[in-house]
C-alpha cells in the first residue's frame, strides 16, 4: 500500500493559487514534514525530470524528490508558478533545480525540450509524466477540439517525451519512468470517455514499453482515484479525497525497492469512497 511507504509524517498544508481562465481555484498541497528531512537520500546523484511540476501531484512529487536529494528538471507551462515550486525544492534539499517552462500541448516544443535536456545533461535517470487535464465529456457530443487537446496532453505528450529521453536513459545504466495514470485507466466511467481513453492509453503505453525496456528501464504507472488537485475542483469535499502527497509517496516506492523489483501498477483507491475517479 502506498500509504505504508516511508516514515511517519505530519501533514502541513500550504496553499498555491492558480488561475484557469477567469476562475481562481485554491489548491491545497499537502507537504510532508517530519522531525528531520529524509536522511535516506534515495535519489541522491540522480537527475529527475518532472512534468506538471507547478502544482498538484507534480509539485508534491518534485518536493518529495528534492527531499531525497535529486537533481531536478521541472517542467510546466506557467513560469512563475514553476519558479515558486523550484524555490521550495531548493529549500527541501534538491542538489540542483533547473526550471524549464514549456507548453506540453505543443509537440515541437516537447521535442525541443527533450533534446535540450539531453544536450545539457546527456541523460536523465528518472522521468515523471505528471502533467494532465480532466473534464467531463459525453462520448458522442461536445467539443471535439477540446477532446483532441486532452488526448494530446494526457497521452501524446508523455509518449513523445519518453521517446526522446528513454534511449539515453537505457544506454546510461538504466532508470525509471513514472506515468501518472488514474483508476479511469483500468475501468470505465460514464461522461468521462475521453479522459478514460487517455488514461487507458497511458496505462497500456506504460505496460508495453516496460516489455521493450525490461532489464534496462523500469516503467511504473500510478493510478489514483479522485485526488485533491486543481483537476478535482468542485467535485467533492477536498478533505475526503486522496491527497497529492499520497501519490507523491507512491512515486518513491520504486526507489525503496531493489532494482530487480518493478511495481508496474500502483493503484490508489479511496479508503472511504469506492466510487468514481
């Protein structure tokens, strides 16, 4: 169970505010604290690229990785929000923080990002594809252009970035690819057909490339139920949802295991609400 991973922690909440269109949503990110910052150094000497790092699950993963001594490359669209998380990561203990704003909706920009990272560092040891969007949509009606955008960000963008970065990862001693999927990636949900298609896609992609990269790179899918992030605004009481920190703890699980073990699918269900994403 992801909840059992790691030392006992006290949850301290800090609010990050983001703007989507004209609407402002207060996003609560649960940040782990303990009597001492992690002394395990699980990621010391490893370079990790995290997309969607400016808020929610991506931000929590970045901060957790920082506590474990990682060298970070943080990617998201909004520079100011990304820089704030970068500062938090530096304070948390990251060996290095490289902030790279990028629109992951733009295939050429994603390609350029990956190539620039390889030019600067040679390879990354960990890739976390955490960027994503959610929206309710009928399977047969609605804005098809919006559906295309959702599919691109949730599925095509991680595929493109993986194809740029994974070969060098495999050639330089191996590494880990962590894709944030959803329980909607293994089950069906009405009025979420496009979102579910994107998450089924990333789950299938993860399992397939694990077979191709076996022995070189571990590929892990994390499949949480509805999580307290910007994507879940207005979808229920935040305190009754899975917290971003729960997912961030799951992202550390592979590094607590031996290199011979690969937790290929980590499913995180709500302990008190079995329904829905």
